C-alpha cells in the first residue's frame, strides 16, 4: 500500500476512476454480447402443417416467430 502512495497515484485518481469505469462498461458489453450469441446460435424457425390437404410442414409456427421477433426487438 505504501508503494502505491509513494508512486503518487493520487495525482491520477480521476483518470484511474475513468479507466476503471470504462473497463466495467466494456465487461458488461462483452457479457451482453455473449448472451446474445448464445441465444442466436440456438434459435431456429419451426414449421407446421397447414390445412387438411397437406401432410408436410409449409407454414411457420406462430409462437416461434413471435419469440424470435420479440428477441430481435430487444437486441
């Protein structure tokens, strides 16, 4: 502790606070980007059948689309 005081770091206290605040903001951004990346790596559209005459998926599942649309608005 005495080494820090002798180094005269108190002269730069405002700069140090600015640097640490910026580092905290950067860390928060990195965590948020990682959360976004994890979500989008697992996101996919689901298809459902439509009508009685079709036995194959041909229409987007509304709930899946709503979830992805909501996430797009958030991100």
